[in-house]
C-alpha cells in the first residue's frame, strides 16, 4: 500500500481563506490607527499655530490680518508673520501631504482669527470627520 503525503486542494483553499481574512483584519486596523495618528498630529499642528498666534498678538496687539480665508502654505500672510517674528520654527504641513488634499486655512480681521482644518476620523473628542473643524482664540 502506498501512502500519499501532502495536502488536498480543499485544505489549501481553507488555509488561504483563513490567512486572507486575518490579513484583511490587520490591514483595516493598521489603516484606522494610521488615520488616528495623523489626526493627533493635526491637532498638535493647530496647537502650535495657536501658540504662535498668541505670542504674535502679545507682541503686536493684533493678529496677522487676512480677511479672506487662505491656505497656510509657508508663504501666506499668517506664515510670514509668525516666521518673521521667530514664533514658530517652521510651518508644518498636513501629515498626509502630498498624497491627500487636506490643508490648514487661516482667516483674521486682526481682532480674532479662525483656523480651519480637516480630520480623517472622529476619534478625538469634540472633533468631527470633516474639513469643517475650526479653532479660534
């Protein structure tokens, strides 16, 4: 009698299906963790912007004037004002840059300001998955 050693096609397909399912679960978890990490970085960037604006307002009694909302690029009014005063070492870019078009925006009448930004998840309390998250002084 001859014994066959090896796996049947069904056994191989079952193992491949199990491995595929496990990989999909791991990839989804990793993607969600990455998005939460980028959102946390965005909140940190916005806090840096707010701190630099608070120092600018203390030194100049007004915020950098930008009546129309504009993107914070490093060359805009807000960026140049805080960089020229050495209030922030560099203007951070969105953590998903350049792959996704999430950006930071600034607007000010001199007395107050609004910074608008996007979040990929709603994992941070008080923020929503949207590009309509805003902070003011």
